[in-house]
């Protein structure tokens, strides 16, 4: 496999051998007002905020065939309360604010959702201090409705559950994320936003002398057919006034191919695949609440989630993956298959809190990829939202490490970005 650095060099050519103007003299150029790169839930929320609240003329570019084809359609669809994150971190602040904005929006726009609550469980006495720590952290984050309950009360709430103690979070819930994205997209379009799919931003540049940003845009098909050796000339060069890099799985790779952006401000990318298995061969769902174990390295543990019809699924696990080249991250060319024998890892984890799980009752569901900026055995990183104060480029916002609770935080992230661009 060609190394990512070589791919980047081939993507945009040798940056100093010729000026950008000379290399791309024949490429059509267009001006734009505001460009959002990525039509996942956060990108769509940002586009709506810029169009509706700021009155900007927004163009959204996405490499996929439609909106929400990456992490936004491959997650637990959980509305988080704001429990897990360090106080005053962006994750804590934006999750708590985003949760309230999300519930309000769902009610106003009739987005399918349910505030079903969550139990975070300790299955042995050694895990109880972690529950106490989570309780204290949640209170610092402004989540004041948590309640610590013993195993007996937890079993009354969920008879199939086995635990020593549990935290009950009434404000956690589930949402139809596709309906949510579709509603945001409709509002954005009704306020003049344009969405262009199968369109990949392969790089860019910042020209300090005239304080302009250029984006190099290619058709996704052209990028997919590229031989990875010859320089790839863009099909179009955009010159926008504002740019929000919300490319999700490809956000870091895109930033590394942006001439004029200090590479020292770009964190190292990590990718973690998480698989889900669905529960079968049961007459009725065993749980009515979300059930979460104590958090693990890289995630929140193999937990119970429900869809809006009550169907149960378990996941995700954490499988660190490497060797991802930049084209794969641009075009979402990840391996998403869920091997059936993967269930063998799930049964013992689930039976710690659901001992009644029967052999042969887990069917492969789906998987998702988390774009992370912290790796194995490292403390979980905060959201990274970089504006001019960090990288020195007027009108550019980079969104890095927008993993969970990105869905819950999406509308709050959009407000944060809009406020930054309004300065």
C-alpha cells in the first residue's frame, strides 16, 4: 500500500515546484461565500446554522452519494446526557447544551425520538468507585437528574439485568438520526444552501499575500479511479470566504493536504471500528432502557441500545485499525463487514450484566468507524474545534475528533462554529 505521505504528495503535486496559479492554470475557478466540507450530521447542522442564522450562501460538498453516509449513519443513535466528559471540556459543554437543543428541536419538528433513560451498571464491587466518579463528574457538568440505585432496585426496573449498583440517567434517549438530518437539510436548503454529492475536496491552499483560501475539488469517481502515482488535477478550484472542514473520517487527511496550514496544529489520526450485533430469537425485548457497562479503553463498552421499535442491539466494541490511506478516508472506503464469529467476543461481555443471553441469539448487524485523535491506552481526547486563533487563517474552521457525543452535540457545535465565524 502506498504510504499516506506519498499519496498526499501525488494528490496535490510538489507544492513549491510551481506556483498554484501555474500548476492549475487550466482548472476552472469559482468564488463561493461559505463552504462546508462534509454532509454528516454535524456538517448539515453547521450549514443550517450558517444559512438560517447568519444568512450566508452555503455550499455543502460531500464525497458520498448522499448525506450522512459515514459515521452519522453508523452509530448507536443515542442522545447522551453529558455524564462521561471532563468538566469544562468541549464535549461536556456542547453535549449538555446540544442535548437540550436536540430534544427541543425534535419536539418542534416531530422528529421520532424517545427519552427512555439509561442505566450505567457496576457488575462487581470493584467498579462502584467508577460509578461514584461518574456521578460526581456528571454533577459538575450540570447533569443534575442522575440517581444512584442498588442492584435490587435496578432489577425492579429491568428484571433481566444483573448488577451490584447502577446510575439511572433519565435524560438519555434515542433518536431517528436520518429523520433529524433530513429535517436540518430541508431547512438549510429552504434558506438557500446547496448540497453537492459525489464531490471530494482533495486539498487546498492559503495565499497569505491576498488572504484567500482555495479549495481543490474533484469528482469522487475521478478520485476513485486515480492510479495514486500521477498528480491528480482538480476539476474545480473554489475560492470561498468561509470554510468549515467537517469531513469527519477525512478531516485530518484533508488538513494535511492544505498548503499554508501549519502541520503542527494537526493531530495524529486514529481509527477505531465498532461492530454491532442484533438480538434475535426473543419473544419480546428484554430491556426498556439503555444499559451501559463501565467505560473501557477507546469507548463506552459493549452496551444495550434500542431502536424506536424496541429492537435490541449490542455494541460497539473497539477494534483499532491502521494502514488507512488518505483516499480511503476521503471516499469512506473502510471495511464495514461484521464477521459472524465476532459474536464470540460479545457473549462474555454482555453476560456480565445480562446473564440470560442465550447462545446463538446474536446476529451480525453493522459497524461504524470512529475518527479519533487519541489512540489505544491514551486518555480520550476532547473535541478539537480550530479557528483563526489557533492556525491563523481567517475564515477557516477545522473540526477534528468529532466522535461521540457528536450526534447529541451537533446543534451546539453548529452554534459554536457560527459564533466563531461571526467574530
